[in-house]
C-alpha cells in the first residue's frame, strides 16, 4: 500500500473542483481523513498539513453551501431568471 502524501491531498482538493457536489464532498472528506492520518507522521511538515486541512474544511463548506444555494434558494432570489416580469 502506498502512503498518501500532502501532494496527493492537494491533488484531491484540486480534482474536487470539477466534480458534482456529492462526489466532491466524498473526495474532500477522504482527503481530510488521509490528511489527519498524516498528523502522526514525523516526516510531514505540520504547518503545511494544518494549512491544507483548513483549506479542505473551507472547500467542503463551500461545496455544501453551493449545493444548498443551487437547490432552489438561489432561483428564488434571482429575479433575472425565467420568472422575471
């Protein structure tokens, strides 16, 4: 089994940008678990790991909020759509 690296986690973060919400959240949560596991590795730059963990948490929130917004609330708040007078 190959060991996950910080670079692997960064690639997952980048890849999740182009995925649908459910898949993106799944990829990001898996990457976060991998990142937490790296917290026990003395060879990992802890400052970089923590910064990446913060980015992952933020990205998960963004994706989940994007899904909530796209779920209808955004359409109701955007008068430029089909229902505009």
